[in-house]
């Protein structure tokens, strides 16, 4: 895997593997409901503010959109995400998001973006994109990223998007169950997989998959660390210490809040740098200056 960005790994303090690029306009009903669910993070949606925020804190970030129509949120294109990352290559790494239900058209877009060197992974949100990860409709898309040995991030667990809305905003939580991702890990062993978020209410299932499949990781985004289960903290400190990643879920949760709460939980001192930076350096193929 080639170095995806001009990031000086030695100069950064952490790598946030879960950052959403938003449209920056008036909030949709789904976004208003999500803000009520998460609380006001104080994060700015303006892209220059996003870059300034991360740069000022010496944090690199993986940025992406979500290719979906369910929530009615304005679309942010993959090209726009790639343009942002290219303009902020000292801190930003672009992942694409492509709804598997787009079929051949989506696969062609993925191949075009990869060929141009614009993206370095894929973000999928099964509950909002309305598919099960092991549905064969998604396999042609996986083949593209498996061939490139690039990581795919899957949303897992409860969705803050739609929470409190009538009918949950149409979001079906069953698609957030991580167990179907085990099939994907079996069928694409060369494709790194990141299961995003503590996978409530399926945390033990996510831990089991991560323990069993060498190429599967867990990111800790979307929840304040003070709500992490004891089981997740136990495995993060021990058997999964090389497979757990810092993620915030910006702008719903900002790194300042996440990191402050992370300081207060019982993570071992020797494990903290692995979670905050070193595991992502290895997974993303970043290189240190002396390498």
C-alpha cells in the first residue's frame, strides 16, 4: 500500500480515522435529530474550519462522505472529498463512499477514483445505504478495494442518524449487526476492514470477529469513551491492542471531547499511543521520515 498523503507522521499526535465531510448548508431534519441525540459538539461544518481544527491539534484525519438518499441530506461528492484531501494533504486522507445498490455505475466510479490516485479506502454505512454487508450486490465493489489492498470502513451498531425520528427515519438497525461482516472477511482476506463504532448492542460479536480475522480492526468513533463497555476496554488493552483505532465521528463528536474522555478511562499507558496513532500508521501504510 502506498503512502496516501504527504503526512509527516513524526509531527502528528494522533490519526482520526472517522471524519465526515458535510455539506455545510442548512441542517436537514435527520441532521437536526442527530445533533439532538449527540449533543452540540461545537464543531464547524465549514471545510476550511475543519482543516484548521485538525492542523492546529496536530491530528491527521481520514475524511469521507456517505453516498445515500435515505435521510434527505444534501449530497457531498467523492470528488469534493478528494479535492479537500488534496488541498490539505499534510493532514487529510480521502476515502470514497459508494452505495453498493448503485451497481456497475458505482464500481466504475470506484475504479476511476482509484486509478487517479484520489482515494485510499472506502466508507460504507449499511443501515443508511440499506444493504447487508454480505449481500452479493456489494461484492463487485469489494473486489475493487481488495485488489488494491485498501481498507473498507463499515458502520456497525446503533445509528445516531434517525434516532428519535418517527420510524427511526427509515433506518433499519439490523443492517448494523457486525456478524455479516465476518462473511466479507472470509471472502476477501486481503482487504483490510474497519468496523466503525462500539457496536452496541453487538459489541461482543464485533470483538469476536476482530479477534478471529487478522485483517479486521475496530474504530472507537461515535461514542464518548466514558460509555465504552468494560469488555471493550479489556480487549483494547490486551488481545486487540494492535487492532483498535482512534476515531471521533466529527462533526457529531469532536476530537477535543473524545480525547478528554479517553484520558479518563482505564487504557494502559503503553496502549494509548497504539490506539491514537501507531495502529493507524501501520494500517494506512503511512511511513515515518526515517523509513
